[in-house]
């Protein structure tokens, strides 16, 4: 086989390999500039990871609430084992989201920016739900990264 025929054949095979997954119904990986993109969820530290006692955000919320009535949601980082709150090691922010059952979008409830040495990683926010939802909390430790947790709240 000549070099030209080999290059042509290789190009055709590469084209088939690139198109086949889409034609056959497989999902197309997200790509930009020829590389697979990472998802934000890829950086969240699994709860099984060492140090979870002081990093996984604990969500304190009622299991059942009445539709349209406000209730308090508290997120505590380091509920069982206090998290350090030093310049060199602290929780920088906590975010809270809600996702109603059967709905696609996740709704941003609030972001709490915390300062080292003064602010404790413990925030409370009033929430009003119309439908049963899952509440999500994510937090960022300046040394150990992003951690998350969720809790279901039933609306009656």
C-alpha cells in the first residue's frame, strides 16, 4: 500500500470513528478545541473522602412544609467536627439551590461569601417552596475544594 492510499484510508477510518457514535445514537461527548470538557460536578469531592466530618455541608430543613409558607434552611459546614476558620484554611463560600420535582432548572436560592477568622461556616436563609423539592448545598474550602450535599423537602 502506498503512503497516499494509507493516509486516505486512515482519514476515512477516522471520519467513520468520529461520526459513528452520533449516527448509531450514542451521545456526543462535549468538545471544545478537540478536547473533552470537564463538568463542574467532576471537581466536587466525594463524601467518602477523608475529612468529610468537617467539609460536607449539613442541611437543616424540615422534612415537610406547607406550600407557599416560608421556612428556615440552615447550612452548617463542620457540624460534627468544627472546620478551621483561619486565613490559611477556611470555608470561602456556601451556595444553596432548589430543584422542584419534575422541573428541569435548578434555582439559585443564595450565595454566602464568608471571610476567614470572622465568619463561621453556618448560614440560615428563609425559603418558600410551591412543590416538593430537593435542596442542594455546596461549599468551597480554600484547601480541600468543593463539597456538596442535598436533602428532600416534601410540600403538602
